[in-house]
C-alpha cells in the first residue's frame, strides 16, 4: 500500500472515528436519561421501594428467586431515602425454605421500615407466607389468597415400568432412604414419616401467620385448612387489612412512613444501565474490527499486518 493510499485511509478512518464518537455521546445521553423511567421519576428524595414477587417461589429461572428478593430488601433497608417498601405478591406459593427466607427478611426489614403488601391476582400458600409479616396487606376483592397448609405429592410409576418391561431395583442403607419412591406403592412407613414432616412445617406456617397478623394460633388453625379465600372474604377473616390495588398500597406505605404529597416510587432496575465506558468499549471494538478488515483487504496476500490477533477473524 503506497503513502497516498495510507493517507486516504487515515482520513477516512479519522472521519469515521469523529462521527462514531459524536454518535456515542448522543447514545449515552439518551440511555442515561431513559434507561428506566421509574428510576428517573424517583431519582432523589424520599420514596417508596417496590419489590416484586411474581411466580413460583424457589423457581429462580422464571419465578421468585429468594436470594434476589432478599438482596433487594437489604439494599432498600440501607438506603435512607427509601422510607417504606411495597411488596407486590402474585404467586401461587412454592418451596418451603425459600418462602421462609423471604418471610424472615420481610420481618427483619419491618423492624426498621414500614412494609405494605399488595396482592395481585393470586397470593396463596407460600405467597401468603411471605405477606404475613407486613404492616398492612392490600388485596383486590377478587384476589385469591390463603391456602394456608402443606402438601406432599407422590406419583407411582410402577405400572408404566411394567408396561415398558423395565425392572427397577433399589439398594439402600437406612430404613427411610427411599421414602416416597415413585417406583413402588406408598407404604405405612412413608405415610408416618411424611405426615410428621408435614405437621411440623404446618405448625411453623400457622405460627408465622398468627404472629404476623396478630391472631391467636387457634383462630389461624381454623382458617388454615388449605382453603382459598377471595380478597373480600380474607378481609372479613382478618387475613388482609384493606381492599385495593397497587396504588392504594403505595399511598398507604407513603402515609405510614410519615410522608405527605404525591408518593414517589423506585422500582428495581431490570437492566444494567450502560455506562459511557461500556459504549466506548463496544464501539471501539467494532470500529477496530472493521478497520482491521479494511486494511487487511488492501494488503497483498501474504503481507504483514500489525494488528491484535483477537481483532482478526
């Protein structure tokens, strides 16, 4: 490549760099101001922190990830400008331990800041468990909630194995090691063992509801038959406090926190906000890769290229 061609290429790439830099500055400005509208409207001052628990509890892929919920609660707890929290629950329940972890985190947070629950279309079983310790619970009249109880399910697939001419053999140490095995009918020892576990977890559930709602355990046991209640009926039974939706829950949290005027809210960011450095890195990598391809195409076959190997395809 002669000197004249090199100068032309330098001018072209220099101009492209200036255009690219200007575009990046405009893009960064747009991303910074519109990355998440709820963050923008609550960028400073007193506000309500929103936590969403949607889906099956314990299903980290598409449901409620207990670890993420707890991290967010801790973040709001440390933020002095977050005056109260609204926990939006739309869940059929889920695993016991993750439900208890969220319940305990809400309970700890309640000791420092007001917590209001807003129930969506469904807040049952574990969904109610995580709601119970809140200062106030809102539900719509048609919300389905309650289902206070514990369930174990057993499936016996031995018949299918027999049809497929598949023989299953279990070798074990320990009398209860194959409890609820799906390859045989349920036995008396299975019933005894699982019923004991179920009764223990059920008692924990009842105590959590009784403590959270300020109700006698005997009263909660009367309601804790696994029955599902509408929001209207749950209010009559004192399982929820008020009928209303998200707006009413936010207003109540704002008032409980001693704030006046229009409530300001902060939702958790669902996407990481891009920094100028991220934009620069991505843009420069693309630019250099394009430049490498352009230069390589102008160099005779077998010529020497002074380029980073990672940029050459």
